[in-house]
């Protein structure tokens, strides 16, 4: 008798085999060839790292020029993201500091004279509704990305 884990492994192996047979059958009848061109299925699944590195070597503007040997494709130019240190990226919004409750993700604490209202709203709503209403809905949150992210330029 097989345990639950062994039955799960066997089930996954059967599903993978069925999917592989289905993929090869669809390729044989030409359905996938329309999507991938006239390349062999083995060429698609067995790409060498050296081939990829040779094809994906961008120039200084982030463009990749490579030619495809297939007669169905022509020479192509692919644009990639480019890192320019010290120059804000083309989709980067300049940081403008704002003053207010909860700005930059800072915690907001009610002043002592308003804490009673906050406690009443906790009892009534289950959270501090009074403090929540003091915080702006469109407040600015702290940027948690690495500093490098600000300097990427995208096509």
C-alpha cells in the first residue's frame, strides 16, 4: 500500500508525462510550429548559456542587435533597461517631502487630549477609527526599494 506522499509523487509524474506527450503531439501536427517558427523542439529546450550571452550583449543604449538564422525572422533590435548612475530613471517620480500625520509610513499617535476619543472608537469599531481619520488617504509611503532601483531607464 502506498502512502499519501508516494501517491502524490506518482500523480505528478503521470501528469508531467501526459503534458510532455501532448506538447510533442501538438508540435508534430504543427500547432506549436506556428508559434515558435521552424525551429526544432530540442533547440528550444536546450539553449546553451554561451549562445544566450552572445545574443544578449547590449550596447551602451541598452539595445541588443542580433540576427536570427531562420528565414521567417529578420534582423531585430531589442531594447533593454539601462542603469545610469546618478540620473533618475525615466519612470521615477521625484521625491517631494510632505508634512502630515502618517507621512513616509511613520506611526501616528494621538495627542493626550484626544486619546479618550480614540479609545471610544476602538470599543465601537474594533480599531482606532478616530486616529485613522486623522491620517491622509493619499499619504506618501517610504520607498522600500534598494537605492539602485531609482536609476534604471526602461524602453
